[in-house]
DNA sequence: CTGTTAGCGCCTTCAT
DNA sequence: ATGAAGGCGCTAACAG
């Protein structure tokens, strides 16, 4: 009862060979319609299920792909994974998820685990730009396991990636603040060893330069993606003279921390101070003082990553392909930086 | 170069049998230390990686477990999955995720997919209480694949589950509103075919009865877990006479929708109207008018689910075990229902 | 201690 | 159109 039925069981029952059963099940055209039908019927009757493990061993393809993210319980990464899963599901791939918790060693370990598990591809948002993971990354490529970066990528020849234009996002956000009349725009930046944060910063700086606003290094403060860090950074900014009159934060969480700190100091938003975040986390929209932010289209990003993978898989025998997809960021102007409606 | 080395390659190189290599690699005590060491050294030298697919076929264990949730990009489910992954990772299990999107057919399909993939266990938060999935659930049990419910469970003998005490959560929330002096407490309830929502409702009702407050059916409104539905339900409630002076919502999202609608009607919170949600979504804490809510400890829930699975796996040969774990809900009193501080 | 053999379930030449 | 045989990589008897 609990024993699984194999093609041999079917073969025995029908007095034919297992090979024929296999062929019939796979709709091999060389099988007579009658036996084909017969086999398929008895297969369902006997509650036959293909053992994908056997198939995997035989074919070398597990039907699983691995996704590595810093953590899965954030809106951004959760939504990307959702996008990946939705796109891969119809193609019969399963999604295995791994978390690095921003730990490089964990990242290496996860890649090894996935390699051991014989995944058919790896999609990864890397932890940081350290050299530590270079070796393992290259061993993935050497094994010909399709590798795709999303959001946080490494620049490696021949490796596809799906990202958003962080430079443009930073530029748009800053330009918007300038248009709102802000004169002294500060920036809460993330880990500069990550391309995404570097690019947001560069976009910020370029927007200032393009609009004849002096770039002031003291207005740029490193801050983790947390309320606490955002608040701390804001305290530092307010101590400057002149203090800034706007903040472009590379993180929504830091932006919220900043807003709370500004309010605590009796500063009116957006009248006296404007804030723009990055990420379009759900809460930015829900707040009474809704927070302007840059959307990263995580669902589309997930979909694209999966699509690039599927494309790559189909060509992997013939030639190498490299595809760098850059999505457009979308600025959502909300109350925290919107003086016109205020 | 890209060819994978097998134990046969090692065997050939060392002029010993593959079996010995296998044993040495697995630290079988019957192998002499010298050969054991030799094998392991040449293995690393030759960059040997165990093919887990072969092992899986041989042992019937894939090393993967499947997790099925309605969707993964919510704080609640995302955090549960995080908890599961964290607990399972050290035990060398991979986590395959599936989404149902609240579609029963998709749920059945997902279970079949996981079964086909020979997962070593399935953890599921079911879509609803319909009879539709009974058949497939039982076929999982018949195949002796460990099955564990979390949060949204079915009551089936011999099947373990990890949930929170929704009755208690509903009771606590309602009791709190009563203590704050609310007299006419309404309830936004979810899909009553799901045990969790039914229990939250029952807890609500019991708290009323225990405190000599008449239960008024017209104060109970079905509402999906969305801002829109929360707002619509609130409009209906405000049209009643007498209108309620508090809402216990079984969903944080509906609670937020309610709050927005109340504000739009010029009603002061918490002075004139108190609101308590359910779920402790991040935004409830971030709001200026922070929302009181019931925390479901999703991280612990995830951890527990994984632990129960591991426990079950270790006993599966000897005897069946059933473990029903019920976590305690935690009420977070915040501004939306806190008159004393207000 | 180690080698031989067989088999997990499937597919795929090579025959017929 | 079908059967026989071999192999994917590993492990677990069963022998020595």
C-alpha cells in the first residue's frame, strides 16, 4: 500500500518490458497507440508516480534551483522570491531557498550546499563585495552551473544579472528634492562595498552637481538599514551648521528613523525638511506621513531572474550567453517630500 | 575539468575498491586509519563532491523538505519560513518553498509536486478548510511522508501541528478593550472556514460574555485581510446605531483600513474609539498612531515546526507520534487602544 | 579490514 | 514496435 509502484511493476502486470513502459509514459512516438494507452491507464490505475530522484540521477538534472538571499522575511527579498517561484513553477522547477544573514562564510557554505544538492542553477543576491567569495563563485561557473545575480551583483564576465538602475534611483530622488526647493540635501548611505549603495550615492552626487549644488562630504553619513541607525545619523546631521534641510536615505528603514528623530526635534515635515527613502517598503505608504521612496519592482525583478535562467538553460549546450538586465526605478512622491500639496 | 569526480575515480587512482572509498569517506570504523586518511586526502585533492542525487536514490531520502504557504512575501509567512530554514539548515536539509495563492487546486498541485520530488517531509499552512484537499492529505500520510501543519491546520488524528492559541489571542485583545472602557466592541473577522479565524472570533465572543457584555451579531463583519475591506467594514459599522466604540480586527491590514476610515470620519483614536489588530505586522509599530495587536511569534513557530519535524523523523521507524504545539499569543498594547497614556 | 555484487528507478542505445 | 542490457553514483549486504 505504502510501497511505491515503479515502471517494473507496470511492466510485470502487463507482461511487457520496463523499457516499453518508460517509452509509453514519455509518449515516445515509436510505441503503438494501443500499448501506449494501456500503459498510461494502468499507470494511473496503479497510482504510479515517476521517481524524479532516479530521473535526476540519470539525467544529472535535479529540477531544483537555489536562491540565496541575505534574509527572506523582508518585503523586498520575499517578493523577489515570490516572483521567481511564480515564473519557475509552470516550468516544473522547485525553488530551494537559503539565507546568508549577511555572513560571507554562510554564503560560501550555502553555495556549496546547493552545488552538492545538484541544483540546476543558482540565483544569488550577494552579501558584499569582498574577495572572499570569488573562489567559490568561479567554481560554480567552472562546473557550468548557471549562475545569475540579482540586485546585489558582482561584475563578472559571462554572468547574467538583473538589477535596477540604482544610480538613476538616487539621481531621481535627489533631483526631486532639489525641485521641491531643498538646498542642503544630506544622504544616508549603506555599505559602500556594495555596488547598489555606491550607485545610489553616485546618483545623489551627480544630481547635486548637475544642479549646481555643492557636494558636501559631511552631509553623507553611513547608516545601516535600521530605524536606530537612521535616527543616530540624523542626530549627527542636525548638529551640523548649517544643518541640512533634506535627506535622501538609501534605505526606507533609516528614512523612517530619520523622520522620527526629526519629529522629536520639532521639525516640520515636509515644510521645513523633506525626506525620501529607498525600497518602497509597505509601511512607507501606510504611514500617516507617508514616505516618498524609490520602488525597485521586486516582483518584476524576480520574474526576470527566472526568465533569464530559463533562457540560459535552453542555450547552455550551444553557447554561453550573458544578459545584464537593468530595471527602471520608480519614484513615488508622497507626503514626506511633497510641499506642493502640503 | 568540469567533469565531476566520483568515488570510482578515487578508487582507480588508489587501486582500491569503490566500496572502500565510500566507507572511508563515511568514516566507517572498519576502515584502517591509514587508508581512511589517504582516501580523504586524495578526495579533497581531486575536488571530490558527493553526489547527493545518487545517495538520495539509494536511500530514498532527498534531503529536501517542502514548505507550502499561501504566499511568501508577507512578514508572517516569510518569518516562519526563516525560522524553519534556520533550524533545518544545521541538519543539512534544504527547504523547498511553494505558494498556493489561496487556491485549493494549486495546493493540491504543490503537494503532488513535492511528493514527486521525494521530499522528506511537508510543512503546510493550508488554504482553507474545504474538503477538497482531504484526499491528497491522506495520500501523503499513506506514503508515510511526515506532514506537519502550522498556523492554519486541519484536525487530523496522528498529524502534528504548531499553531498559536487564537482563541486566547482573541480573548486577550477583547478583554483589553473592555478594560479600556469600551462598551460596544465590534469584530472584523476573516474566513470562518479557517480554524484560526473561527477561534479568534470565539475568543472575542467569550470575552464579551465573561464580562457581561451582550454579544451583538451585527457587530461582527466578515472582512478580508486588506485595507479596503477594513475600511468598508468600518463604514458599515459606523452606520449602525448605536455605532460601536471599538474594533477588534482579526487582521492588522483590516485594522489599518478601519483606522483610516475612522479618521476620515473625524473620530478620535483612542479617545473615542479603540482599535486592536492581529499579527503584529511591522507597520503596526511604525505608525505614528501605533496599532495595538496580537503577536504570533512567527519565528518561534517556524523553529518549532522544524523541531517537530526533526523529532518525528527520528522516530518514524519505531512508532507514530503526534505532537500538537500551541504557542501563546502576545498582546502588544499601543496607542490605538491605550487611553491611559493618551 | 577490504573486495564483490547487487540494486535504488529510470532512460537509452543497440539489437531484433 | 518492442526487449535486453547497461549505467547514472552510491551504499549495504555478503564474502572473504
